[in-house]
């Protein structure tokens, strides 16, 4: 059973954003599965590196869409992206240094962040996109 499920509640109606969100959910589920299975540190490191890369790429996609559409909430939305990017980088650095253990608290943070960000921030962005194309 997945830790977090990408379902209709999290679809924003933009095909590229929805595809990338589904990939983020998959990465969080892989990280959770690895944590539960007690896999080697090296494997956790690979999953964290993937999550970092995928998060950065996804945020670049969203931010490009925001800039192109002149989204008025761009600055605050980008600040939220930057904050999560820093947190993921920090998790990865802690893991590399051997001082980070992946806990259910970290996993719940990622799950809650994704759920809130998509259902609030990203849906506002897509509402703006839909209005500007009307």
C-alpha cells in the first residue's frame, strides 16, 4: 500500500504538472518503502538524490509556466519552492554526513507538504492559467 496516493484530489488539470506531481508521489513512496525495509544507506542516498533532482526540475517547469503567464503569485510561490528545495538539500547533506536517519516525521512532512502545496498553491496557479486562456 502506498504511503501517499496521487489521485483525483491532487490533479490540477494541467497535464505536464499532473504528470510531474505523480512522479513526485512515486519518489516519496519509494523513499518510504526503502525506509520501512531498512535498505542500505547507499540506496537511500540514491532516492534522496533523485527526489532532489526531480523536485528542482518540477519547480523549474512550474516557475516557467508562472513567468510565461505572468502569474501574480509568482514570488511567493517560488519562495515556497525554494524553501522545500533547501529542505531536501539539507536532508541529502545530513544523509551523506551520516547524521540523518529517515524517520516517519520526515516522511509525514514530505507527504503533508506535497498535499498542501498541490491542493492550495498549484491549484491557484492552474485557476490563473484557466482564466488567462478564457
